[in-house]
C-alpha cells in the first residue's frame, strides 16, 4: 500500500490517501487535547501507545463480527483503515455515570449504573458536543432513525465485548465514546476513528486508579505510564 497526499491534519491524528481510493492511513500524534481543545499538551510516545491500543481493540471487534474501519497496523504510529464519511455524532456507552453526565445529573462522579446507558452527542466543537436525542439528530439530517438504532445496537455489542476483554486485564471499562462513518466502498455504517484511553474511561479494578485521558484532564500526571499500563494489560492477554 502506497501512502500518498495528506488529506486531513488534525490535532491528534493525520489521515493520508493511498493508492486505493477506499483506504487511508491514520498516523497518530503525541498531542493530547481536552475540553474541546482548550487544554493541550504533548507527551512523547503517546501516539505510539494510542495506535497500538486502538489496533488491538478495533481488531478484536472486527474478529467478533463488529465492523470497524480498521484493517491493519502498518507501523508504530500508523494503521491502514477503510475510508469513511464521518457521521457527526458520538455514541457513548456507559456503565457508570461519570464526567459531563455526572455534572449534568448532579451525582457523584463514577456512580454505578444498574443499567447500560447509551447517550448521543452532537459532534460539534463550537457547540461543545452537546447531548442530543435521536429526534434532534434526525431533524438535523445527520442520520435516520433506523441508522441511529443500528449504531446504538453496535455500541451495546462493542461495549459488552470490550468490557469483558478489559476485565480479563484487570481494568474496568467505565464508559466509551464511539464515532461512526459511512464506508466509501459500500456505504455501510461502521465504527470509525480510534478506541483508546483517549476515548474511554478505564479504571484499575483493584485500586480505582484512572488509566485514561482523565489523568490529563484532572492534572493527575503519569499520562504515558498509565497508557502503557493499559497496553501491557491487553498485550499480556495474547489476543488472537
């Protein structure tokens, strides 16, 4: 596969064209953002960790019948992916009430939920990614009711699979933000972008230590070391 021109230069990732019009190469940077890009920092080696963790998790979902844009890891910072048209929605799978949702509902951060919560957010930085419902999304022309229900179903299945996988590594999957897109080759809606400590809340099951981007958001330090702990836990499972 030949890497060609730069298609998108984002804050945390770059996307390059390839000699196949339906495939692209993602390259992960060491930059970390929070609070809709208000807070920013660079951590040496973080891009390599995000790339490897995401490759493991997306590959695991693919192998269990949950389709994603991921094809294969091609380098320390790069992975080959299906080209997609992103849908500007975030589907958030939750087993605890944490982060913005805890603030919104006025409960303690990390409150366990007796059910599985699936939220919908409008992926729009200028509006600070507001919570919306499916009727809002349809009214905005972002997706149909059928497509949204399909994304909900995929998010629930992906959450179940990754919750079990992380548990084997001694890590609790607290919540997970998923993005979806329409594949350029056949138009099917699949999971897009990364799944990593940047898009999940991950807590050590024994100590409750946060192993995700909250370390950056909350100034807890040791960001790279925590991401490395997540990767080590997954690699020790010898996932096939």
